[in-house]
C-alpha cells in the first residue's frame, strides 16, 4: 500500500500515538483519562485531521465483533449469578493437599473457565478467592496469582470466545468454532501443562513438602483448638441456661404474687379476719356471760367464710391454669404453623433457584453446542443472552448494568483509530519490508513472524496488533495455499494471546489480577512488574515455541 500524503501521515501518527499511550498507560500524569476515553480521543482526532472520512469511520466499527463480545459478557453475568464461579472456587479448595496441588488446580480451572467465559471474566471473579485461600493457608500469593493470570491467557487461546483478539480473528477469518478449537486445543493443552511445570520449578522452594506439612499441621492444630474451645464453653453455656431458667421461675412467681386479681382475693381474706378479731374483742368487753356462744357463732362463721374464700381461690387458680394452658396451646399451634409455612416457602425458593440455575447452565451449553455446529457466532451469543434475560423473568437492568460497556466503547474507538492508521500507509510499508523474511511456509519465517507479533502485542497491545497485521498475514499466507491461510490466522491467535504473559502490561488479564489483588481488603498483595517479568519471559518463550510446533503441524 502506498504512503498517504505527508500531512496525513504525520497527523495520523499523532492520533495513533495518543491512542497508544493512553491504551498502554491509562493513567499518565499529563492526561489521566483512561483507555476508553483515549480510544475515543484517537478516533475523534482521526476524523478531525481528515485521515479518515466520517462515513468510513462508521464503517470501520465491526458490529459482529461487538455483538459477540456483548453476548458473551451477558452470559458470563448470568453464570456468575447462577454461582458457577462459586462452584469453581469450591473446586479449588476441595480436599487440597498443599501448595503444589493448589497451584496445579488453579492452572487447570483458570484455563478451562477462561476458554469458555473469557479470560478477563475469569480473572475478575477468581482473583480475590485465590488470594484469600493462599493467605488463610499461610502460602505465598505470588505463585498462585501468576498461575491464574498466565493460565487464563493460555486457556483463552483455545476458543474464539476466550479473549477479544480471538473474537476479531474468528470474525475476520471466518474460521468456524470447531476448526478453531481443533487447531489450537493441542497447543493449549501442552502449553498449559508446560506453564504449570515452569511455575512448580520456579517456586519449588516456596511450595516445598516441608512447607505443605507445616501448613497442614497448623490447620489441624487450629481445628483441634476450635473443637476444644467449643467443648470448653459448653458447660458454661449449660449453667447459664440453668440460671436463666431459675430466674425466669422466680420472676414468674413474683408476677403471680403481684397479679391484681389474686392480690384482691388475699386482701379480702385479711380484711375479713381482722374484722372478726375486732368483733371478738368488742363482744368480750361487753359481756362475759355469752362469750362462749358468741365465740362459737363467730368460729362457725369464720369457717364458713374461709371455706367460701378457699373455693373462690381454687376457682380463680383453676380458671387461670386453664386459660394459661389454652393460650400456650394456641401459641404453640401458631408457631408450628408459621414454621411449617416458612419451611414450605424456603423449600419452594430452593427448588425455584435450582431450576433456574439448571436453565442457565443448559442455555450456556446450548450456546456452546451451537457454536460448535458452525452457527453465526454473534447472533448465537446474543440469542443465548436474551434467552437468559427472559428466563430470569425480572427487570434486566441490574444484570445488564454489569456488562462492561466501557470495553465496547473502547473497541469502537480502537476500530476507527486503527483503520485510520492503516490509511496512512505506515503499517503496509513496514509489512512490505518484513514480509519476504516472515513467510508462513518456512521455519525461519514463522520464527520472525512470531517475534514481530510478540513484540507488537506487548508494545501496542494484542488487539491492535491483530487489527494491524491480521489481514496482511492472511493475504501473504493465501499466496501459498488456503490451508496455510487458516494456519496463519491460528498462529496469530496463539502468539498474540500467549504474548500477554511476557510482561505485566502484556494483557488486560494481567492488569486485572494485579489491581484486584492490590485492592482486596485484609489480604492485599502487590504483584510487581519485575516479579512478573522474571517468570513471564521464560514461560512465554517456551510455551510459544512448543505451541507453534503443534499449530504448524495441524
């Protein structure tokens, strides 16, 4: 492609340079507006500088890629709501046998989940859980965070929905989901195992057997101490309950004595007895002759009044006992009915939740099967997303708000910016210089091509690299054979994805893990650039090399 006018080349380079700086360093001091605003700024400058006309700028936006990205994000939101990632987290900690076993599990779970639900989603959901798991088991967080980030990048290369650059490659190349998976799965499998082995060798001392045994014994001591603590406090709890019952019994007696009706009966008895005593004294002073008869009559009257009072007391107490018993029976019946209603409602809610989760999983499986059958990937993902929205039978706004619309806007601006930079002729001129030495039909050509992709993916990020080089690499490979063209697309997908493991800035998944780990409350950990680079360089070179051999032989 011929170079554009010098003015257009300079202005287009300025616009693309601003986009690149803000995409790679989103918080630069002189313009800390972030990646999304940076991509829109680059696109706007391309239009304002007349590097690309407004009509062509709209045409540069790839709607199928945006639709596929939106659909997969909505499906991931509903899978998270259906506790899919919670179950993955439980799988990591289930019967773990120490640090090395946990490291291998993280590599496996993150690779599989990123291939199905995108690497960014996997890293967002699992980072905090893995960090807490490492801290609670007295294990160093760095090996597990590196395992999550690197294995997510490697695993995401297996499918077109694993990461954004694969989405671009799948849509632009027209390679079906099945062929994409078949071409890259062997490389992903062997590359993932090699990456796990490198992690184990690199952190062998930190994850040694002695360390694992100390951790296991410490956990056992903690559990034993907890059991002893519970046993130690059980007698105190029982004595506390007994004393509480005694207090309740005394208070009930006091309340019984302070009851207004019963107090009136006892007062009436006291007044009657005092009145009879005063009558006896008066009669004794008035006449000593008839004192015996008067006393006899008073005694008989006292006996009669006492018998009546006793009968009334028995009637009052019996009525109160029956009333109390009937009220207690009513309360117990009400409590039993409320408990039965609550248990029925809870069982119904659990049943509805289980059915809904099963429907979410079935829709997701149906989406994957449809993709394997070769149906349109964008509309398949959108259909699955809308099916989940309908099955949820609620206002979809809370779920749709969790979609990363900033990422969609970033892609829109990036499409326009990269297309404008292509129109300057600079990428074409650079490719014409490299192409004779980077042909797909020779080992030296594949090596040079892979190095170019590797460097550009870490300098300009992987998605812009795919947009800049994808069509040119495919066109060069098509001159050899159609089979080589598909193989060129697969090599581009593999190298641009694994290149993200080279440095901390190589992929968005690395930055997500780093930021999530730094912000976790009580368990925060700072994954440094050099700490990642020391592991990333050997791992990336070895995994890329063995994967290229398998993809080339496909």
